[in-house]
C-alpha cells in the first residue's frame, strides 16, 4: 500500500501504525520519501477498519492520527502491497 502527502521523509516520520483507537499495529515501511510511504500490513493485523497513525521524530515526538482509513479484510483478501 502507499500513502502520499507532505513531510513524510525519514527526517520527520519514525514509524507508521494502524489504529482503531484502542490498539495500534505497527506496519512495515518498505519505502519512504518526502512525499510518500509504501508499507506492508503485517500478517498479525486484525480484520477491521483502521486509521493511519504517524509517529514523528524529534525530542517532542508525537503520535498523529491521520484522516485516512484502511479496511483490513481476511488474510486471503488483504490489499496488495
């Protein structure tokens, strides 16, 4: 999967997560540029609808939930990366 935006480079984004507001699942970042992040949903991710959440870098790092939603379906029908 790929998301596009601004300030997504290595100097700004430490990690990317799926979140349902209760539990967070870290995704595997495969490629990262200042305008996009390609990632893989890990096999242990639960089925459901999730928001993307970014962990920023720096001494004041923060988790920021983005207004992007992803639906994880059963393993056999997961989105291709």
